[in-house]
């Protein structure tokens, strides 16, 4: 089992920044990929950014150049730095971990609201 705790969400004005954090605990020795997804009201959950254990990253086109994913392996933490936020970035952001045995785990989600 892997437990994930997210933090860092909140209300921010358009053009502002937020940094999300996700701390993993439990059976973390076999984590292959960590990443962020989001779900806006009435929409399907979608990929935001992922990073493999070797540091390969993947971003949704709509966040490229604005969001940056990073990992601190010593702290078992993945971050999402979000800059130049837009109202359409408003969503619940979920942390996801994929283990080498292909089991996936999700965090509880953190709300990000971009509004003036």
C-alpha cells in the first residue's frame, strides 16, 4: 500500500502561482512514476504532468511552459509548480503514484481555484 497526502491548493488570482506537494509513504520502494492529474466540475480527470523514477517528464500541452513537475526522492515527495495560472486551471488536483507492479494509488485531492 502507498499513502499519499497532498497540500498546497487554494485560491489564487489569474496570473498567480501555487506549488502543490504530495508526500508518499508506505510501500514506496517500487514507485515507478509520480504525477498530477486534475478534474474540473463536469469534466473527466485529465493528466497534468508526470515524472518517472529516472526523471523523464510528460506534460499536458495546455500546461507546458507554465507548470513544472519535480521530485525529491529523499523526501518521497513530488511537487507541481504552477505559474501564470488561468481560470481554466481551476480543478481538484490529484497526486498519483504508479508502482513497478503497475498498481496505482491516488491522493485525496486538493482544490485549486483561480479567480479574481
